[in-house]
C-alpha cells in the first residue's frame, strides 16, 4: 500500500461537488487514491491538478512514474 496523499486529503475536505466532478471521478474514488489504496490514472491526475488549481499535482498523484508519463515536467 502506498502512503497517504496529504495534499489530496486536505483538498477533499473543502472541495465542492462541482470541483470533485471536474476531476472526472467520484469523491469516494479520490479518497481511495488519497489513502493509497488506488493509483490515479494519468487522466485523473491531470484533471485533479487542474481542478485543485495545482494544490494537488500530477507528481503527487503518480510519484513512481510521472517522469515517464510527463517528461516535460522534468525540465520545469
């Protein structure tokens, strides 16, 4: 099991239903991701980064493989 994603957990506490909907998944599934039981898909990671205005990043959500999925982020 992966470690907890504290930034996602914090965001979920204050996120509106509309903001959660913008992630492309459910609040329950985001909780599974936040507690390390599931891994965010690349699409959910991108949409979550956008919905949270960068409070939760793709790097946060996919720490093991973000460099392979989004090599352009390595240069940033």
